[in-house]
C-alpha cells in the first residue's frame, strides 16, 4: 500500500484513492477530422512504461479531485504529485538500466538483490 | 388540507439502534440524526461572505472545520464545504443562502437526509477508530476541528473532531456517513470496541435470498 | 512425568506454576513459560513428527521461529484445530492438546516411512519427471496422481468447519518501529523513546531480552547488572514514556512499501480456555505505518550439512544454550558439539558448567582458538580438531555419532570411530536475519568472514542493528542499538542527545573464526549420502547437486525444482547452506549464485487474522433503502445489486417465487404496482453551462429541454459503447437532476467529475450526489393516479395535465416531494421522491392508500419483466461493454447534428459501422410456454452442427410474460434488424435447439402481432 500525498488533503493511504490511468492524454477537440487510426490511438493506446510514469489518481473518499502523479513503476517510488493542467516536474529517478531490466535497487528483481563489487567499493 | 390524515413520521437510518456505552465511560456511540446538512460548491471568494452572513462562520482552511454554538462548517475540498445546522433549519438555510448567493457560480444542495451523524466519544474513541481507519488518529496526527474524508472499513465518510482530548469525558468525534452505510459503520465501531467492554451491535442480516 | 532433564535453579520459567498438557495423547508436565519444545525436552522427548516427503522422524532443531520441521497439530475440534504449529514457539497452557503430524498410525510407527525406503526413486524433480514429462506415464496424467500424492505428502490437517475464533486488524502510525527486543532492539527503543517519539517495540516471544535470555546469567554483566536486571531496567525505562507501545508475542511478518509493516499479535493462544478474555480477538494484525524502522531481528544459526544429519537429537548449538538458560532444560544427557566456528564451544562450556555430560567438541577447523582449547581442557572436554561427523545412528533419536579425521584438502581420512551421544549440538555459523530487510527491498552484501549475507544498501527508511547487521559482540551491539535508536528518532524530526552506554563484561565466547563448510564429507558416494539441507521439505545436498547438473543454474529455478526453502519455514536455517552447495557445484561464489526472494510473511500468519473483523456479517456493508425494514417484514426475497440489497419479489405464504413475480407483474399493468426505486443514482447538476455539459456527456440533445421536463439519455464511453442510461430532469435553466443506473451511480459521478476537472475546466458546472437524499417510490398502473392522489398534495395528477416525461413539486403530509412522470414499465407511472428520512412513512401511506385499489408491491424481478415487455434495455443485461446505440437499434437517442459528445467519433469507426454487427431484437419462441435460458447461444439451423458451431448471437433477457400469456426474450443477433420475421434456433445443452421468431423488442407494441 502506498501513501499518496493528495495536493488538497495531505498524506493518505492508497485505499482512499482510485487509479485513473495515464496522465497528459488530452481529448482531441476536432475528432471528426481524425482518421480511425488516430482516434484509436487516443481511445485505446497507452504507454506501458517501466520506469518513470505520469499517471492520474482520484481522491475518491476525500476531496474528489483528480491530480497527477509521477511514479516509478519499477520501484513504486512516488516522485511528484501535481495538479491537473500542470506539467510534470523534472525529477531524478532511479531508472531501469535496460528496457527489460530493473532499477538497481528497490525493485526486488533477482539481479539486484545483492550488492555488486562496484557498489561495495563505492559505499 | 392534506390528502394524508396521518402525521409524517421521520425515521433516521439508525432508528432501530440505541446509543451504546462501554463500562466506565471509556466510550460512547450514538446517532445525531437530523442536523440540517447543506453542501456548498463554489470558490471560497464566492461562498465566504454569504456563509459568514448566514451563519456567522468563517470558511475553514483545508482539512479544518469552523464551528459556533449552532453551526459547523466542514472543509471537503478547495471548492466544497459541508454546512451543519440545527434540526429542521435546512429550508431556511437554503433560502437564506440562495438570497446571498444570487447570480454567483455556486451550488447549494440540501443533503440533510443523505448523511447521518455518528457521535463517538470517550478516552477510547481514537483507538476504536483505528480499528477501521488508516488515518493517523493519534492526538498528534488528528487534532480538534480537523476534518478528513476517508474510509472506515468498507464504508466511507467524513470525520471531524468536535471536542478536545482534554475535555471531561475525553474527545468526541462526529462521523458523517451516508444512509445506507450507517448500520454497517455503527456495528463495526461497536465490534472494534469489544476489547473496551463495548456491547456488540450485530449488523442487520438474514434477508431471504431464495425461497 | 518427572521432567528428568529439568535443572534446578536454572531458567526463566515460573517454577511456582506447574502446567501440564498432552502430546500424542500423553500427559506432559512443564511450567508456565515453557514452550511445547522445552517441556518435551525437559521430559526427555525430542521427536515431534515426520517429514513432508519421506516421513522421516523429525525432532526439535531450533529454539524459536527458526526451527524447520518440529510442528504439531493443536486441538482436534474440526473448527478450531490449528495445523503446523511450531513446538518451539507455542507456549504451553492447561488443556493444550498437541498431536504429531504427517504420521499414521502413530508417531513412531508410520506407514508412510516406505517413502523413505524408496528414497532413491524420489530424486529432485521427481513429480515433474514422472507425471508431467515422462513417456511412460503419458497414458496417465498429473490429475490422476495428484490426489494420492497430496495425501501422502503434506503437513497438518486444515480445520473443516468455520473458525469459532475472532480476529481483528488495527491501524497504527508511529515515528520509530523497533522490531526485535534483544539487546540491540531494547537499546534502540529506549534511546528513541527519550526523544518523545512514538515508538512501537515488537518482540516475537513473550519475554523481552532476546539473546540475553539464552545466555549464562552468571557470565555477563551490563553496566554492572546481571542481564535479567538490565532487561528489567530497560523495560522500566520504556514504561516511563507514554508514547511507547511494547508488543510481546508479536511478530513483524511483512515489510511492505513505504514503511508499512504487518505485525501479528498472538493475543490469547498462550492462555487456557477459561483465562481467555472473550472480548479480545484470538490474534490481532497491526498494520503499522512507521516513519522510521529499526531492525533488530537477531541472527539465525545454520547447521552443518552432514550424512544422516536429520535424525532427532541433532540440534543447533545455540538452541541447546537457549533451552538451558531460558528454560532450565538439558536438551541431552550426553552432548557432542560439532562446529566450524568458535560460538558453538560455548554450548559445551555451558552444558558442562550446568552439570551435563559433554561427549566432546568435534571441530572441522585445523586452526583452533587457543584460549578456547585451553578452556575446554580445563573443563575436561575432549576436543577433536580437523574432524567431522560422517554418520549417525539411532532410530527415533540418535544414540551415537561416527567421526573421521580430515586430510588437508578436507576429505575423510582413515577409519570412522563411534562416539556415544544423545544430542549433537551443531553449528555451521550464523546468518544475520535479513528477511525483513530484504522484504523492504534493500540490497544484501556478502560478508566473507561470516560467510553469509548482511544488510547492504537500504531502500526504505530503516536501519539494522545488532546480530541482524552482522554484529555479535555485545558491547558493539549496544552501541549499534543506541545509534540506530537515536538516528531513527532524529530522522523522524525529533531531537535527542546521546547518553553513555553501559560497559559490558562477559566471559561468553564472542568470537567466530569461521571456516565455511557447505557440505561435510561423508567418505561415501553421493547417492549413498543422506545429507539433508532442508529438513522440512526433505531436500538433500545431492538433490541440489543433481539440479545443478541438470541445468538449473538460476537459484529461483533450482528452488522450485527441488522444493528447497519452500514450506512453512521458507528455508530459514537452510537457504544459505543451499546457496553454498549450489555455488560449489557450479564452481562459483555464493554471491554469484545469489539468493531466492525473501517474501512476506516471515512466518505463517493465520488467514483469519488477515481477514480480521471483516468476516461474516461484517464482511461488507449491506446497503438498504429507508424502506428496507418494510421489505423484510413482508418476507421479501432479496437480491444483491452492487452493495445494495433490493427486494426481488414479495411471495405470499405458500407462493412460489415464479408465481409471485407473475402476480406482481400482472398487477402492475392491470391495477397498480409500487416499486422501491431509491437505489437509482442521482446527481444534482448546476451551473450556467449545465446544458452544454449534458450535450457532451449524453448522446442526445439537451439544449431545448424546458424546465419541468425530463429526457432519457444514453451515456457512452469514448469507445462508443453504451455505459449507462437514465432520465434527467430540467429543474431550471441552469439546474438539472440526473438519474443513473443503481450500479453506475458511483462510476458515472467519477466520470463526470473527471471530464469537468480535466477536459472541460472552462465549463461552469457543479456536481453533487444526492442518491441517498431521496427515497423513491414508483407507483404505476391504471389505478396509480388515484392512489398517488390520496397521498400527494399540490399537483394535478391527471396525465393530461401532468404529462409523461415531466415533473412537479408537491407535498405529502406537508413534506415537500418531487414527482417524476417517468416510466420503466410503459404504464402510467409516478416516481415520488421524498427526503429519505420520510421514505418509509411515505411508502406505508401509499401502500395503505393503494389497498382498496389492489396496489401490489413489486420487486426487481417483476421490474425486469415489465421493462422487457416494453422492450426497455438494462445496461449490463442487454449490453456488455461492446454494444453501441446502433446495436441496440436506439439511433433515435443519438443526436447526429449537435456537437461532440463522449464516444461520438467512435460511432463512425469502421468497426462500429459494420453492417453485420449484432443487434438487439425480440425473440418469440414457437412454443410460447418455453422460456429460453439467458445467455443461450443462437444458431441458424434446426440441428446443432458439429463444432465449431457458427453463432448468430445470444439471448440477453427472457421471461414468461403474464400480460402476454407467453414467453418473451431479448437477444443480440447478427444483423438482427434486417431479420424481422426470420426463424432462428436457440441452442440448448444436451437438448434440441428451440425455434424462435425474430420480432421487434417492444412486445407491447406490434411485436406479438408481427410474430403471431
């Protein structure tokens, strides 16, 4: 269970919130001029990011406001919470090392359960 | 002349329950059914002066509430507040607010019958709430006049601390819960307070599902 | 029994309170403070059960939650019996009944032991090879064998009746959570507490002090105090701080994201029935959200892996010390110590000092600690350096060990000699208990000196102190505990100053000088060596080696192939040894092999405790309307609709459900019916842009709907599929009252808020749910007007004056009501909304007023039937998320000319304009008495062809209509709109397809005539 820092209500348990999908997908205003493929892109297609992902949440039992959140889907770190209409802030994240890989810590992946020599030397 | 001869009977969601207490006054649970309740939607600039004029109350800041002898105002979101007033005052409040808010981009909705209020008080009130709520309900985490919309087990509702911890009899909390969740929450609270000697209210059940 | 192995004057058990319990049907005597294990050992018993696969005798190996296989079944009541309870952690009490598991007919004579005889036929991966992959058994399959295998293997027996006990889960927030109350944890908690922080200290056993309780009380002082006095002083200090919570008999079982830690408190398991407080749960789960965590979980000793090392009587050396000092029990009469490090020597010294007999110290190392060797010599203890135990003897308990000396390369040299002993105290080193650290997703670090893993890089807000961090010297442990407590408090924004730590004086061996050994040589070929790694799952070193040879390089694959580290103990004492054996087999290092994943829970947690109080009637809210009690009084049959319970029908005494529905549906059209429609979702919509908003969320046009009027609307997803429907009334130009389906109330509000907040913030519109503000009674039928007139004032109810799809305000008994002339039945209908607290009163007034007119309450089943007669859809019944308005042949509800609305563009996608889509039609079976099954498939031929059968569609709703005197059905059929009058067939399982004619779905219109 996460704790989510609602921009209006403060720190609350994840159970109070409803996930509301990928953020920053604007509804096309002139859809009648769009091809089927372009429209399908909006309706059906979502990125399935491993790593830093901008997503929307709804504080269902609290202020009932939607807001945006930057979460690292590989580690479940929440990097930022920001309001609808705002741009995602620049953050430094512990990103996956390869497209198929995991962040080097916190992801629970087999490959990163034990410190590497380099990490030992650095610490 | 009314078509109906019988006088209307008003029943609260928990009319079938009685107030309950644990030994040594460590906990009390009761329903305060008929507060007038009005949702105010709008920006504080629009709502503030009107509410002040009608109730004498200032708009509360985020996650807080303001109160007088007769009224209480709960923050619910940056553009939503819940006004509580004395029983049977909802029509008068709606009318008075309508006059003050004429022409403004606001919404006032009478939700008097939507919620009921559970009153949970006593030195064990916080621990009892902790059996159902994920909020930090330690006196350092949840303070007098604080407000939170949250979940209590599988029900949702609004919690506000109305009486200080230092007061005689301990702190008191109001929980505003929708009609259909009231019985569930009432029973969950007594169930969670068993350890303090609270008698247990069993949820209404046993409806026939087939012949 | 006389407790022959109990030593006078030793141990922390309460000698003033003798307690007896039964094990395997025999009465066993012990004292308050004993575990089942310590009481059994006091009475000279060590064998507890049999192993999972080979049914080999299993004895007590550990002294706490590290023990792998000494488990019993508690109680025999089919409701409350508790399987797989560890004898090393379960405290005894009067009336406790423990039985051995996994053996039949008795512990000592077990039929399943035949598996042991055939052990060489059960190599690693046996089940996979034999029953899933082998050609020989292809004629059979896993499903055939599984029940037999499951019966032979397995541990305790699950209860078969509902659990009579109660459980509870509670939530807590704290600043510093300290897990483990040994010297490090106690010191950490005491230091954090001084800051005023909220501290929770968790201890798995009933007693604070951890390893200090398992140490010679004469051998150590802390700040001049004996260990017990120091523990008492620390405990007293903690009690002075009001913000400190100390939980004993509580295990931190899971470390989850964002410092969320699950604790399981065993509230009353240790108490006899009559002393249990019935107001308390049996067990309680604490869901703790901690700002900072201090892990002080100690270390777990690992055994040496040697030939015949699984017999009862082979115990961890530290466990033997624990039984001696904590419980005053000599675990054996003649003890042989077997080790590759210094720490186990303390066991020999302590047992000797307590008057026990020590058969010797067998140490695999060539270089011994001279000081210890001297101490042994003084104590008269024989020492066998550079020697290994290469075999053991004894059926239900060892009676001797075979030892051989080793050559320089560590191989067995020369002959074996026999040493008589009834206990081998074994130590292969210590593994810091990093389970919670690893669960927190921290990274482990290989420590070559300990030959084990320790915490490396932290991921969450935690720190490790003491043995779990690889620190074993008591003075350093206290320093680390103190530092961890202070740092944690400071990191949680508290201020606290360090204080001087007490000086430690101790004669206890604190050095390790470990020489790692992963498998002790047996001097015999591999296939003859029974050197067990995992005592619970019967995994031998040879199984791991075989798995490696067969290519299971990944430690996670090897685990699953061999079952190493599975089961209830999750390899607590065995995993590191297993990784070592795999590393040797592959010729690489242990950190290169890696570890398996440490998963929650750290030890088994009762499912009941995880469910907590949310069971039975408390499982979920059962939402009822204000009229709910009335429905109950009428003995209505209910159905769940979401969380709501709605009256489905009101059968009279002796009446069947079907007959009740028929009667209710008939009455609604011939006299009058009344329905509780309270559960429909209701949203108050207000703002100058409310019409624009409605135009965008509904498919039809709202610009011209005048105040006082109502309109039906369809709501789509952006994919063009119908998602909800309902009637919305115009209250004023800028004010609307929307209704939604019962199930859609919450999701529609969320969706509307979503569009308002994110896509159209420029619209001046506010939304507020009023679903439960209003109780709704819907009265319909020819007599409805008269009945409503007897209750409602201030409205001319004449349908001419108060037409269909309008609303008016009135009063009932002076209470304001709002009446909607809308209909879900096709009959003249009045939906009366009254503030919910008056709902029951209004309902009863209507029922009383309706009595002379034959007003009949009808439930949701008759409602479904009535709407089907009229051909009204139910979202979720006729639709399934793949149905467009066109598919429903409801194009009339879609405004082509207005602007954009949700889902509009999708209605012109190539897929949604296909002309062969399924469309909604009515179906009349040729046999009017036959009611098709809902969901039945529709085919185009009188006989069902061989599969694959071409499907035309399916039945969505089907009823026997009392008003038409025949069955009716609605169905989605390919090109249905173009098939009017055609015959199709409804497939039936095991029966002939039923012919039916496609008609329009308004059965009250011309559909029946058309079909006839």
